[in-house]
C-alpha cells in the first residue's frame, strides 16, 4: 500500500505562502487591467440594447408606412365613390334618392377627412421616430468607437501580460497540488472574503498584516514556533512569522 506523505506544519505554511504569493502576482496583473474587462462587457451590453432599440424603431416605422399606405388606398376608394355618387345624383328621380346619395357622399367625404387626419398624425409620428432612429444610430456609433478604443487598450495590456500570466498560472496549479484539500478550501474561502485577496499574511510591527489588529506577544511566539496553523482572531486570516514569509520568493 502506498505511503501518503505527512507534511509538517512548517511545510504546510510554506505551501500556503507560496500559493498566496503566486496568486497575489496574478491579482496584480488583474489590477493592471483595471476596470477595462468590465467596461468592455458593459459597452457590449449597451450596444446590443441600442441595436435592439434601432431594430424596434425601424419595425415601427415600417408599420406606420404601411398604415399610411392603407389610408391612402382608403382615400382613393372614398374619392372614387364620391365621384360615382355625384354622377348618380345627376340622374335622381326623386328627393328620397337625392338625400340617400347626398348621405353617401357626406359619409365618404368624412372618410377622406378622417384618412387625411390619420395620415397627418402618422407623418408626424414618422418624423419623431426618424429622429429617435438617428439618435440611436449616433449612440451606436459613439459607443462602438469607445468600445473599439477600450478593446484596443485591453488587448494591448493582455498581450503585454499574457506570458507572465500563463507563467504564474502554471506555478499556481503546481503549488496548489502541494496544499492539502482542507487547507486549500479554507484558503480560497478567506481570499474571497477580502478585496485584496490576502488569506495568508505575516506579522508586521506586532500586528496582523491583513487587518492590523494587534497580536499578543505569546501568540506571536506560538506563530514563530510553526507548530500549528494560527489565524487572526479579528479577520480570520492565516498568520505566519515575517521571517518565513520573506524567505519565500516567487520568480
């Protein structure tokens, strides 16, 4: 049966410090990129929304044009009927027929006026929708220009840091294999709790290097002995003595 190597507390601490320092290097690369990845993503979402708005306005414009076309057809039909009824009025035989024809002419005249009003209102709506469409197009052009600029900046930074990032990612994967799973889970949980990503910190001027809470002398002595893993009572970070922390370099 294969023997599972037992690591000393000091070896465990060295492994944790190594992973922390490597991941801090990776964090520095992300900081160098700053908010650019998020800004690029936000701009892409905004542009997608603007394109959807542009498409919607264009569809509305097509609908209004079709509406105007139908009203123009209705006007032609009504005007043709008016001419027909006017011609019939020349040959009426009695007042009843005359009144009936006049009533039809009045109704068709109202239809023409109503169609004209609908066309006028729709034409005004087209002007407003066209204005909105132009604004959407200008907004898209401006956002796309900004996006291209941001993408260019981000791609330049990624190109400059890509080799370095891959190097540290490889080191990180290798270093994590030397940390027992239980400790790794705790380490990752603590890292996520803090914006600076520090889960393992040295004692600096008699205080925790993460939250700067004072560490009692007796506690500092225990940490220097490296016989057990000790966490800060205030912030929960894993504490190590500065000599051990400074002895580990990541290249």
